[in-house]
């Protein structure tokens, strides 16, 4: 399994993990591009996000992270090492090991989000926490991407910070529905989850690859992407003159939802990128939307850049 060891049955919001060892004004390293939920959480807590460039095929640049840690005080590192959001890429085991070594060298707590990890369909899925011997890595995940979006149940293995996380959980949201927890525990223990994951991985991989084929065929020259190692997202680079914020505004008028690239950077970078959700069950609707989106991209791509 993708998790490194049995998780503590403590439920926590990501903000609780950050709060265990930061104060307003602290600098927190994030992968770039980073899930906009991470960035919004850091901003709401008065923390500064430091983007560390990531390779689409290899994850966060560990050398750049090490250089940043030598030049400034980093209070934490927040990232997904397996099936990252938005790129869908996973770090190799060696890369994860080096990440943990850098964190240990500089004594930087790591918040490792594994929300999409169980949806991997290629690459290494072992968590970076599996290489941690000092308790600096906190591993968290949930069932929102694998069982049901509305099932707001998750878990965290907090390492040396477990007691602090438990305390912050109690004072922030008290607890979860015990009935729901017991139902999920029964589901996980009877083997149903494993067969479900095998089915959903196969289905998501098929949908992602079909959507990728459609983008490759319909979108204008200058469009590129890397196939993800799991999940149901595609991180797509559009021709340079396309502004994804304007594209989103146009697409919304046609009932099409895309996430503009600027959302995934604290510096509003990736203006000509979009994140595409490939998990739509209605394939007819999905293909109609993709064709319309391709037309809107082509219209922008034909205009001279301002």
C-alpha cells in the first residue's frame, strides 16, 4: 500500500498540521505548481509560501530546496510526493529519500499529502515518510478522492507532532461522526476497498488517456502535457499567448469548468496553463465540452499576444 505504516486514527485539517510548528510571517516551502488549497491555507494563516520549482516528471527540485534552506529559515515543507495535484506526477523512491534527508539536515517539518496516492497507476507509491527516522514527516490522506467527495474523513500519521495535532483537532472541530467512522472501518476491514481501488484506478487511467488523446487531436499547435502517474487530472500547457484566466471566464459561459494555472502559484505564474479534470462520468458531455474548450483556446492562440 502507499502509506508507509498504519496511520494514527486522528483526523486533522491540513491547517492543523501547519499550525503545529509555524507562526504568522513564517516561510513555508511548496512545490511549484502547488495545489491551490495549500496556498489558500497558508495565506489564511498569515504564512508566506516559497515556491520551489518542480520537474513534471520528477517532483520538487531537492537541490533548489536545499539551497533555499541554507539561505533562509523554512518553517515547513508542504507537498504531495505521490500523484501530485495539479501535475499528477510522482517522485521516485530515490527522490523521496533525498527529500527526507534534506529535511532532516535542516530540521524542517514536512507535511506530505497523500490524498491522490491510492489512485496511482504507475511509478512508486511508497510515501516519503517511509524513509523518515526522525519523526519530521507528517503523512495525511482522506477518502474524498477514492470513496466519495462528500465523505470528509481523513487521517494523519503525525510523527513527533502527533500530540499537538490531536490537541489542535479537538479545539478546532472537536470530532467526526462516530457512525460514519465505524462504517468506514468495516468497509476497509472486509477487503472491499482493495477491489474498489483496482476498479477505479483502471477507470481513471482510461479516462485520463482518452482525454489526453482528445487534447492532442483537438487543441492547437503549441499545446503540450505530460501523462500523469495517477489520479484523474491533466496539467496542460497552452500556446504562450493564451491567458487561462480569460479562457476560464469564456469557458464558464458554456458551462465548462477548468482551473487556470495562476491559481497554482503564489506569484500568479503558469498563466498559459490549465488543469483539466478527466473524471467526468458523462463521456458525451465531456467530449462536447472538450471540443468547445479547444475552439476557445484556438481563438485566443490566433490573437497576437499583448
